[in-house]
């Protein structure tokens, strides 16, 4: 293992003389501690069941005008304050949320008398901390460096996503996660993306990410080097977004930074179930959310890339959505360059069929040079609002905005301006070629999807993808999909340029395992129309919003089984990420009534392209044994008798 960095060694040496302030979770099992060393440096650590899960880690922040890294003196420390709030969301892992936590604020000053607050939170499913500059001053201040770090115990295993250096289509969070030993360097200088998943030798699981990012800051990630298992936060690269925008964030005072978040659990399943990122984020800015309707969408581009230029092709996918009972159909790039028919014909046809349309846009602007159109309609506020007004008048239900390629402060502001303006016109928003969710779907519940994932489109672009897809799909529920909605564009049965190696039952299960508020089913009209009755019926009925989510079993790269409830109906999706057949057992004890229940099972058939289906009665005391083929999967639909 690499040597421990000098900053951490200094912390170890000063521990005996440090002042400390701790706060524990309501259940008493998780704690976070802030320490001030004798020389005024700050560090922090976290524990679960009194065992360290994040070891002593440096803290500090430096502005262009002031440094808050050494010589910090205590002004006061608040007592632990309980937080107890409830909120409801129209989509996500669950509808009703109960947030219970304890919070403590430690106020400090540097040698010049400038103030810094460090806010600590402990929830039953993790911890968080954030910086705040509490003084009031209209003069802009710029943060030039964060020392915030996460020191993982030796012997920890990590699942990390390489962040890409700037290019025409990057960064976009669209690589494959890597399972590596803690401290491994990233393959590129750009570092590792959030979120990062870790399993300690003692069996604790941690997911590190951020929440409550707003216009006043940039999106962060891990630095490329993590000597001694110390992962430090870093800012965007200067070249992101074609060099447009400043790397270092600027704001007036007071100024509150995003939460640095660590989800903590005793099993990978507890990480996947967590809503801590949303729990730490601001409440909804949209008072009336009745117009925000989750659902399913047909999508023509994956199977017919040129289809958005042809009204008759788009209408076929509108008809598919209507026949399947899906709420939406997505009109993708270059719809304003029609070669046959008119876009108004598609709008009128969708209105007649009762299908809501979602329209694609390029986010650029000078921050990308991607030619796909329409472009230059999302970058300037007045132009964007005029476009949204036109869409509202057409009866369009939402937009997909693509090609962002930067986590700088100016792009974070544009994301949030799009969400705010879209809400004024009752439009849903799906971001692609974009950053990671950071709690915005609570604050702006019209945010119904974000890509930031290597999804099904890679079957068109990446020859290596099919061989890794099954493994990758069992990593995503414990990593990328934890902080928020993930528009993977799943459930593709037919082969595109690079053939699938996952089974058809595996693909069907993605409709349950992956969560996003509008699930875009990406395959062709013929693929869905020619499905056997059981999987076609399943896709007609499977919802995209959930009252409850339970992750029943699994570990990243091995397998996963997820149960989700909508009303009284439960859906279970299971994936095998391995190259050999596996048998899993689903205990029905999660059911909220003894039963009996009707259980429809759809599993792998005799070949990977076939299904096997059956229906039986069961009770909550039963256990169902299911054989999954190599790279296979299954679904259950469980209804009360």
C-alpha cells in the first residue's frame, strides 16, 4: 500500500491534544466527529457501532482572500439538535419520507478573525458535513481549494468510476465502474467520479457523494491519487465545457457549500435503499406537483437513429406507447430538421392518442460544439422561456436536454435555471450527457431523469460493452442509482451494432431494478409487439414510481434483487452479474400481509432469448427458488388474492 500522506500523519501526531465535537444518529449506531488539532487544523472521522469507517481525514477550505486551513480557533459549538421532518415526493424509491437526524454546528475563526462554520449531521443511514461562511458581505469571494478528504481503512475494496478528461463529449459520467483496492490511482488525471462505493474489511459499506449543490458552487469529485486510502475532493478541469466558465466557484457572503455525504450500512442493500442525498437537500420549490406524472415512454432513436426526422416513424412509436398504456413518447435529436411530414403532425397524432410527448434539445451554447439540433435554445434565459412557452402551447409534457460536459459553476447554474423555468411552464426535465444527481429531484420534482451512466446506447458505440454489461448492471444499483434517478434507457431485447450477452429476462428485470421517474424503454416497435404474452403484459403494467423499495439481496458485480411496491402490488427484479448460472431464493417476508398472494414469475427460458413464466399462490411465509442463467435475471409481479 502507498505511504500515508504527511497531512494525515500530522493529524495522528496531534490527536492527543485535539478538541473534539461529536454527534450521533438517532439510533445511536453512527457518529461523526470533528477535531481541532493543536495547530488549528481540522479533521473528521465517522464510526458505525463504535468502529471507525472513515478514519481521521483532513478538512479545511481556502478562499482567494482568506485561508481556513490552519490556526483556526473555536468560537462556539452548538449542542446536538434533533431534526425530524416528513416530506412526500411524486417519484423515487418511496413516496413518503421521514428524516430523523441530529445536527451540530462548530463555529471557528482564522487568525484574521474571518469566520467558518462546520455543520455536522448524523442520520441512521449515514453522516454528512458542510462548510458555511456565515458573515454578510456583498463583495464576491472565491474558493480556490478544498482540503476535504475521506480516509478509508486499509484493506478496503472500492467500486469507482473513472472521470474523463475534457473532450467533445466528455466528461459525462459514462464509463464502467472499476472494482479496485483502496488507494488505487485513477486511470486519468481527471480523477474518480462521485459516487464512490467502499467495503471495509470489517464489513461496513460506505457510499461517498455530495448533496444540495446549488448555483453558488461547482460539482466535485475525487482527485486521481489517493495515497494511503485518503480520497481528496477536487474541482472541475479548466477545459471542461470547451474552457467556458471558471473552475473556482464564487459567491457573496453568507455562503453555504454542498454537503459532503457518506451513506453507511452493514450491507450493500442498505446503501442501495438510502435516500440520504434527497433527505439532505432543500424541500420542493414546486408547491403544486399534481401535474408531475411519472410513467413509461417509447423511444425511437435507439432502434432507428434517423427516426426523429420522419413524422411517420415517430407516430409508430406514439402508437406503441398508446397500445402499451405507456404515458409518453420521446422525440429525440434533430426533430426540427424534418425530412418527411411535419412535427406538428406528430404533436396532433400524440394528442389524439392521449400520449404525452417529450422533446430533445442540445444544451449549448458555447460550452459544446455538438451539432445535433435544436441547439442554442437552452442557453439564454429569454430564448429558453420562449421555447418552453411554445412547447406548453403545443401540449408537450417535457424536455430532454443533452450534451453538458462540465461541472463548473456556470453549468450548475444552467441546469438549475432549466429546471426552474421548465417548472413555470409545467414541463418535465430529463438531462443527458450530464452530471450526477445531487438532490435536485427533491428540490425540483419535475426533474424526472438524469443519464450520467453507461447505458443501453453503448450497444451502438462500445464493442467491449456487451461483455461487461451484466456485471455493470449489478454494480449500478449500489452506486450510480443511489443518489438519484438514472435514465439508462433499459429493456432492449434486440441486438444493435454490438450484440447483447445478457438474457432477455435480465433485460426485462432492468425495468424494476433501475429507478427513474420516466422509464424510457429503448427497443423497437416490433421488439415489444412480438414479445410473448407474459413479458408484454408485465411491461404494460410495471410502473415507474414507487411507494416503497426494499433491496432484498446482492452485492455489486455479483447479483441484486430489488422489491418495489406501487399501491398493493409488489414487483421484484433480479439480476445475475456473473458468467455462470446462479440460483437465488426470494423470501416473501417483505409482503405487508400474510396473504394469500398471486405470484407471476418470469425467468430465463431454455435459451437466453427465451422466457419461462408461471403463476402460483403464495403467502408471506413462503420462499421462491429461482434459477438464473449466466448473465440472466427474473421478475415477479405479486398481487393480493
